[in-house]
C-alpha cells in the first residue's frame, strides 16, 4: 500500500496503506527515513486526534481531504476524522458560609476512603447542600480523596443521551478566583452527551504538523440545544443554593443572562472520542468494525478512544483502557494474518 507522509524523506509518515504493512518514522530533526514492516498486523493507538490523522496520511480518509493534500487515495473513508465529541461544563462559583467549610474539610480528609465514606460524612451533617444534591436525585457517583471531594447526580434534564449532570467539586488547592483558602467550591453543570459534533482533518501531508481540530462547540441548532440543557442544570443549582443557609453564589450574578454565561464560560475535559467511530462494517459512518478492524483495509486495526462511537456518561479513561483490553482479547483469539511479504 501507499505509505503516508510528505514523501520528502523528512521522517514524516503515517501508519501503513490499506495492507497494514507498517509505517515510516523519523528521529528528531534528522533527515532520514526508517521503514518498519509488520509481519502480522498493525494496531494504531495514537488517540482521538492522531489516529485519524495517521489514517489520512496513509491514504485512508475522505477523498476531498486527501486530494487537497496530494495524498494518494488507498481507501475512500468519509467518516475518518468525523464525529468528534467532548464533554462540556459550565461552573457556578460558590462561597461557604457557616459550618459548610468544616464539612468540606472533613470530606477532604477522607484520603483513601471509599465513596461510601464520603456519603456517610455528608449525611452525618444533615441539611447541607451536598447532602441534598447527593440524595435528592439519582446519585451516579460520589468520591472523596486527599485532594478534595466530588459527586455527580443525574438531573433528568434533556433527552436520554443528553442529560445535564450536576457536579460538585471541593478542591482546596484549586479555589475559585477571589476567594480565600478553603472558602469556596465549584459546581458544574455539564452535559452527559453533547449534541454538537466536530471533526479532525489534515493541516498538511507532513506527519510532524499537528492536525486541525474543528470542535464546533455550542454552534448551530445542536449547539443551541446544548446551551439549553446546561442552562437548566445551572438553574437547578441556583434553586438548591438559594435554599441553603450555608452557601452563596458569587458567579454568575443573579441577573446574568445565562445563555451568554454558558457560551462565555463553557469549558471542556480532555474526553475527546469518536473520530474513528466503531460500528457495523455496512454502516457508512463506521471507520472500524466491532473487531476494531479498519473497514476495507487488511491487517489494520485502531484501538484507542477514537473508536468510541458515543461519548460515555463518565470519564473516558477507563473506557479507553477497556478498548485496549477488548482489542487484545480479539487479537489473541484471532488466527494470525500476514500483513506483508518479507522485504
């Protein structure tokens, strides 16, 4: 198959072409080329940004992108680099009043304790806003550690795949700006699933150049829906905090335009997934099949967070690890295939 890279002998390169034969690599700034040949198959694990870039540099991707950068088309795969999604969150900054500071100090000292221990500590100080948030809705997770304490509750806002999560965080080493030590915490309204989708594409035909990310956060009709879901989460927090004698909101202001506030202060986690989407081989939106094999290619798989088709309602680290475990099990159970002839 055609190898990726600029073809200039500068060490830039991709995975292999459609036969999974290997790749090209360089060493620092030295101008030379090394060709690696796989005897069995190639497993690409470069992440949500780099895996689609390397596939495109290897001639596997949308034809218009490959043509633009003069990369020979080996497999036309329009879905490569598409479907990028990430969790969004917007903070409410809160100041402690009264006994809340002591409660959160107790939570923070539960280093090595279980989530259950944190829940007991909360309940033992009944009437607090944390107890209310952790018990009044379907609690999905709660943790306490030496660095702080946090918990997440399902709000029931939005649809089944686009709920807003209400997330409280106490981090003594990361206080909201303008507050004294141990004086405040952040409450986050965040989306379980994001309606907007972005994409990753090539900057050039040189693997040393970073790919281009079009995140598209909060844009278009889908972005308007994401804003509305996060706003409802913020409003839930405001209702709860206004009823608590222990907390006061310092941001946003009571008369703030919440739609503007969401767009101004929205942030993300590094939870990007989806750019080499896994699905049925017959689905035009799939880059890899359920065995992690690149559709249309031979002896080439992708095994990282890029294959996750929909963003999970959780940190993506554990899911990415399970993709690796799953991929290893599949490979071990599959009879070996020959990637290429000996050169």
